[in-house]
């Protein structure tokens, strides 16, 4: 006979009530774990996305910085155009280590309706593109045969989705143009995987954008010169410079407002769960008034009674915590799917990463929750006077 | 006899009901010695239960003195009363008041757990056998008859080897046959082990089988009688 056994048997008496209370705690903990997991996962994925862009700065045409930031992560540039002359001007700057011009264009593909709302993403690139992205390797084939060749290199996922191989023809919807696949990139785990690349000049010709660019990716020789470099370009008309650090901050800002809301939802879930636990245990204390009186009569001290009731609440929260953790692990993909629908930008990779630390932390949280929720009911029970308690129950 | 188990002088318990003072017991003098088998009798509301609660150290005294094992407990704190009850006083109630979620054996083990006493399962089984329940040790209270439940309650009271037993109408909810059987257990532990037993009863037939009857009315002792039958 021990406190645990007594508490467990008490909880088992009203199985439905106990299970409902445990479910309340489990849901609250699951929400909390998913949120913490999202917090860690999103940031990590975002950072890896940004690292894999290869450049620290992006020069784009002036426009909404939020839109630019989002579009840039999706394909390397905002869909606002600037003249090629900007590139010619910047490229000579001695502080630049690597630089690459790019032109992003989209085309609506009615056959691709099932994915990404049927929009195909094309990017005109220059040979310097590969120098900025050393991890972009060819799985099949190789680089374009000329600067104006009617050829494409396809990202890994786009190739897989469209079942393309080197030598195949690719039709650009709406442009009545057929290009030949000369290369397929290996998987990079970035947005590049879904893009169809072509020579910059070809893209300018096909999409009717002669001498236009959407972005210029830049890597400086020395990161410390970043602010000075930005300052120098500040007065250049019609362009803006976005640094990756800025992009990261901008996106995290956008996400943090969503996070604040979900955090408050989690807090409310926890408060409701705690109230539920307190209510359940209080009710059970009232129902057992005479039993508690008898326990006191046969030798239980205030501390003994307090311990039994406290153990009951803590057990409820511990079980709830365990189930909540399992729910969060099992439901992680569902949460991820839901988040992808509502977030302004979702990086590649897992958005929700539930680490062992998060599980340990939430379990400790559940125990603390139980200890807090148990104080009042346990105190009420411990304070019952044996005579009154026994007679009340009779 | 060297010292009384219980000695009460001018014991009074007053409750406040509205603006009125109600004397549940009013100036009772009482001496109970080791081995006594005492029946408290009297109409409902005469103060039997209150007197049992007080001498069982469950309730406080309004005035007068109460000595238990020679120690004045009339002003004792709750903590000291708990310590005194533990291992010294066994309680049996009319409503049995077993813990429904625990088996007969676990109910009997409960006071030992609170008293931090470790006993073998065999010890607990022996006690249940003593009250005639050797075959029901793993049954829950709801699976037992009233008489059986009361036997478990008696076993629970006996588990801590108390100095005296307090039983508040222990047969009040039982039929005549079970009542006599339960009463016989009290008589047996009193006769064979010299255990002091104080019980309240409405049943004159049972009362007449004790060594002493104390009649209460309106919180006062009205008659003391040595029973000839015992």
C-alpha cells in the first residue's frame, strides 16, 4: 500500500471523468509541444533556406520589401524588373566576390493544376549562378551550349514531377516555345528544386523582357563591408538592396505575429486544462468527504491527505502530458500541413521539429501543472475536520 | 487499577446554533479502565456520538478535562491528536465507511500505512480471518454484504493493535443475526485480548451483554448500570 496505489485506485473509480480530464491536459500539452516544435523547426528551416541561397545580398527593383522578401525566397527575385545596366554598373565593384544576374518569370500551366496552383517557375541565369551555388551539381547532363540557346536545366523535383530526362522537349505554355532539356540538377533541398532554368538571354527573349532582370545576387569578399556597400547603392535609382539577415528578420517578424496568436491559444488551452483538473479533483474531494474523514480518524495526518490528493492531480497531468506528447509527435505532419496553409512563407524541410528537449520540457511542464492544480483541492481535503467530514458523508 | 484508559471530568461540548448555545454533552464525568466493555445508550440526539468523537480524540472539548492514557488532551492540538489516534484508537462506524476503491485487505492495511508500520500480508490475512473474512480478502466493499463490510471495518480498526475500540452504532445498519455476529466479535476481542471497547447502541439486547451501560439523555449521564449478564 502506498500513496501512488491509493491515488491511482481513486482515479480509476470514475474512469470517464478521469479520462476526460486527462484528454483536456493532453490536448493542451499537444498544442504546446507542436508550438515549441514549430518554433524550433521553422527557424531552422528558414536559416538553412537562406544559407542555401548562396548570396548575402539581393538587388531588386524597388517595391514592397515584404513581397520582395517572400518572392525572393520562392525564386530569387521579386517580379518587378530593373534594367540590365544596373548589373553592368555593380559588377565592377572590387568588394564583390561573386555576382549573378537573374530573371524570374512565371507561366500558367493548365496541366499542372494539382501542384502550386498551376504556376511554373522559370529562371534565366548566367554561368556565374553556379559559382554562387557550389552545391548545385548536375545529376544528368550539363550546362547550356550557348548564351542564347533554346535549352533548359531542370531542378530535381520539377524533373521528377514532369518525368523529364535529358534530351526531352519542354513546352512553355502561353509562349508557344519548345526548349530542350540539357541538364537536371541534383536535389538541393531548396526552392531551386522546383525551378526550370534557362540562359538569361533566352529567358529575356521568350518572356519578352529584353534587357530586364528581376534580381542580382551578390556575395561580398568581406561581410563587414556590407553596410558600407549597401549605403553606396542606396542612391542608385529604382533599386533596393535586401540583405539575407534582413529577409530572415522580415519573415520571422511576419511569423512572430502568427506565433503570438497561437501562443495565446496554447496558454488558454493550458489554463482551461488546469481549471478542468482543479474542478475534477475538487468534485472528487467533495464526493469523498466522509472517506477523507475516515482516513483522518484512522490515523492520516493533514500531510498524508494532502499527498494523496496532490498525487492524484499530478498523475492526471502526467498521463495527460504523456498522451499529449504522443499526440504532438503523431500529429506533427498534420500541424505542418495546416501551418503551410496559413503562413506567408514556408521554408523547405520540416516546419515542426519535436526534439527530445521539447518532450522533456513539456513533461516537466505537465508535472508542474499538476502540482499547481493540486494545491487548492489538496489543501481543501487536508483541512477537513474528521468529525464534520464523516458526518457530512453519512 | 493503575491509571484509567479514559478519564473525563465535567466534559462539555457546546455548539452554536444561530444565537442559541446547544449543549451536545453537558458536564459528563466518566472513567473507563482497561478491559472495560461499555455500551452507551440513549435516544437519538442524547450525545452518544459526540461523546464517542471526543473520547476518540476526533473532536475538541468546549470545557472540562479529558485524559486519555493519563494525558490531558482537552487542549491538545490537531497534530497531537492525530499522533494519539494513530496506533491507539480503533474506530468503527454505523455506515462502515470503507474506502470503496480498495479491497478488504487494502482497507485493513490503510491505518498501518498512515502509521508507517510495515506488516506482512499474512498479518493482515490473520486479522481478516479473526473476523471471519479469510475468504474475502480480495473483494471490494461493493461485493460484500453489510455484515461483511462491518467485519472489514472491525479488522481495519484492529490492524493497528489499538488500546481501545470506539464503535458508533456498529450494528445500526444490520439485521438481527448479523448484529449479534458483529457484537460477538467485540465480545471476543474484549474477553480474549482484554481490549477496551466502547460502543453506542440502540439495541437493549446487545447493551445488556456488555459489562457496563451508560445511559445518556440531553447530553448528561442519567444512569450507570453494571450489567449482570457479562
